[in-house]
C-alpha cells in the first residue's frame, strides 16, 4: 500500500508542471496541516472573479464564449482594471484563455485534455480519501452531509447549481485534509473538469452522483481506506464515461448571463464604479 501511494504521488508530480505542483509543495513544507487561512476582504476584482468562475462552473458561460472586457465592466459596474485582474485569476485557474488581439474566452478543452484531467483527478482524489479515511471528526462528517443535502435540494428544483455543488463536494473533501497545496490542486483540476463536462457531457441524471457521495462519506467515517478509494475511483470513472465528444455546445446571451451573476454579487450597473 505504501509503495502504491508513493508511486501515485510521484505520478502526480510528473503529470504536472513544476510551477503548478512541485514548487508549491516545497514552499508549503514545514507548515502545520490544517492551519487556519486568513480570509482577506474581497476586492471588486475578487467579486468579479468569483462571479465569473461560478458562471463557468455552472455552465452558464460555455466553452468558447467570448468575454468582452467592456461588457463585463458594464454588467458588473466595475473598472476595466478590475475586470483584467479577474480575468488573470481565471486564466491562472485554466478556465479562460487570453490571446493578444483576440481577448478572453472560456477555455475549450480537447479530448486529449479530457483524458489528462480525468487521469490526474483519479490520482489526486485517491490521495485525498486515503488521507481522510478514519480521520474525520463528527463536525467534518456533518459538513459533508450538509453539503450533500444542498446537492439534493438543488437537484429537486433543477438548474445549474447542482452541477457546481457536485464539484464543490470534491473540493470540500480536499479542504478537510488540511493541506493547502492539495486543496489548490483539487480545486483547479475539478474546475477544469467542469469545463470538460460542459463541452462533452451527455445528458444524465445527477442522482447517482449524490448517492455516490453519500457512500464515500460512509466509507471515510468507517475508516475503510480501500473502500473509500475504490468508491472514489468508480465515481470518477462514471463521471468520465459521461463525456461525449460529439455533444454540441449551446450558448446563451453573454450580457444577460453576466447580469444575472453580477446581481448575485451585489454588483449592478446602477451602483457606479
């Protein structure tokens, strides 16, 4: 088991760019696991970033959608400087592409990207559940169950929130490891996975995903490492199977979409910049 785990960790490092994985790991050595992070007050650029990220993860902004700085600035009532800062953060997450003379657009992953992302997710998230099995407190389990209840509620009313919440379950698991580096990697890879599903996924019921999440929680709480890893790998394999390379993308009006997400963040065109 130890050799297998070491091999998995080595593959993770080899799979990724040094700046993205190995360097943050080296920088984080010596930090106490689970150290509380100080949450700074969100700037307007941060609010725009979080709103755009949510719109992308909920598949409101589809792969290939053009993101005009002027339209974003108008809909969110912020300066173009704030918009550029938000776009740079999204680019760092791999969610958008910025090209000279072409501007920004939501990233369009290829089939090869999809294979790489799913392979990396399996390695990363197997490590997550390996660390968590038998280590969760009652409070941790309560947080996970509360999240699953949110997933069920979102499912019952329909809409894009269930898509985002499904991904956030995996991010929450990573956060519970207390590892800032592992959390960062999982957050980024889950976000990129959402783009892949937005572009390629077939229509499917998300009910099975919620049931799978519940079974993973049960295995973790029972301390059954092997079962937790197997359940996670099966779950991610089921997600990968939903990909359909022929699925045509559909897009709504970008300005209307941006306005809706601006309202969620309290950033309205009438508030001034």
